[in-house]
C-alpha cells in the first residue's frame, strides 16, 4: 500500500525577493503554481491521492487548491514548527497504513515517469531509492556517486566549487515503512544531512538524464520559466 507526500513546508527565504506574498510551492510559472507541475506528474502515473506537508503560509496553499486537483485528492498535514525534511516525512506519515512511501520535494521538478521509478524500486526490493539525474555542473547541488552494477549509492559529495558533471539527488524518493520508522526523533531532522549519508547500505539510485529544475533561488526560479513552459 502506497502513500505519497510532497514536502511543501519550507520557508523559502531566498525566493522572497521575487515572490514575497506566497509560499514557494505557489510561486507562479506561466501563471500556474509551481506545485501543480508535480500534481500533473503524479496524475500521469495514476496516483490518486497525495498528502502535502505544509507549514509557512499553509493557508494560502489550502485556499488555492482546496482538497482536489483534477482527479487528485489532496490532504494536508500542517507543521506548527520547522521539522526539517526528515521530520516532515515522519510527521506526514504518522498513523497512516502503508508499506511504501513516495516522497517529492515541493520546490523541484524532474521530468521522469514516476510509474517507471516505482516499478524499478519494487522489482529491486529496495528499502530506500532515490532518483538521480545528470547535471553538467553540480556546484549548487552537491553530487551522488553510485555503483552502476548493484545500483547502490556509495557516497554523497558536498556542494563545492568546481564540482562538474555527474549525478545529483533529484528530490524524489521511495522509502519502505521500515526505513522511515528508523528515523531518529530529533527535530528539526534533515533527510539529506542526518539520514541518507548514514544509511548507504540501504540506498539505491535510479539514474536518469531527464531535465531537472529547482526554484530555490531567484536565479533558478527565473531560469525555470522557459524550461517549464512546455509542461504547463
């Protein structure tokens, strides 16, 4: 049984100079909220329900979409404090009946087939899988190294200058319930910094060369306009 969660509770401080009155997931791209791209991506893979982990300006997200987007049912878990990505995942899934959880970052988009990723993850019987995508320049993102034979992730590389081509974490995950239940109870809890680097034995990477964009900075948000237009 699957649950799907979009992490949409961040403060988005760097983007506020361009979008001061909206939370980051509602930042407009061609007059549509950015997060609607993720909704459409889920619908293409026949996913019918998603939980949004919201915090900052959560009422604006709820007012914009309500509880349905096309054929996608929307639920909300409101964070009263900043939980970090790991804490937000655990909080959004608390009390839910599931075996596997699909997690998406609410401020990035990678043009993959979610359906194909799920199939690969299940066939591999992985406890934790990450979508990887290829970038010519990885300075902003850091890097991920993996074994192309076993698909195991072998290391994460910190963000740094002169980090050139290779794979990055695309912010799309599939985790088993057992993997999520071993998250520490620390709050705030960063998935990227406090969990993934210490669980390499469980992690598998699904490599892709599909287009990737994030809207975390003013520059990347502005650059996204022409690229994302074809998906809207």
